[in-house]
C-alpha cells in the first residue's frame, strides 16, 4: 500500500498554514491613519499629506489615540483609501507588533 502523506512534509505544511493566520491579541482602537514617512504627524492639518504619501507608496500606519503608539499595518489594502482619516479599527496585534486590520471605519 502506498503512503498518502509523508509525516515530516505534512507537519511542515500544517505549521506553514497555522503561522500564516492572523492570530494575535484582538484589539479595538481609535486613531489617525498616518504614513511611515511622516511618523507621528496626525490630525486634519496632516490629512492631505498622508493621503499623498500613501498614493506615492509610503506605508500607512495607525497612530493610537490612547497612547500615541505607531503601529505598522500588515494588510495595507484595508487602510490605504482612508489614509489621513481618524478611524476606529478592529484587528489583531501580531507577534511582531504589527497590526492586522479586520474592520476599519472613519469616525466622522
């Protein structure tokens, strides 16, 4: 009888699938979507700049209202169109400290 799975190959595949998920600490945060070029600049006076930087390829970041911490956003497509806006985000803080966004909405 022929083996269907080689155990080490199956284990490696299972590890790759499990590590590619978005497990992490679930969070809900309010903050400004800024950009990696301008760092902690935020607010209505910086919205046009953040939108322009995002269009030019800079990474969108979340600047948390609660503590001013800047989070790198793992899934850029989820937030790029809202760069410069004040938002409510639900997502997960991953093991590397980045944020995986599950839901995002402008607060205005």
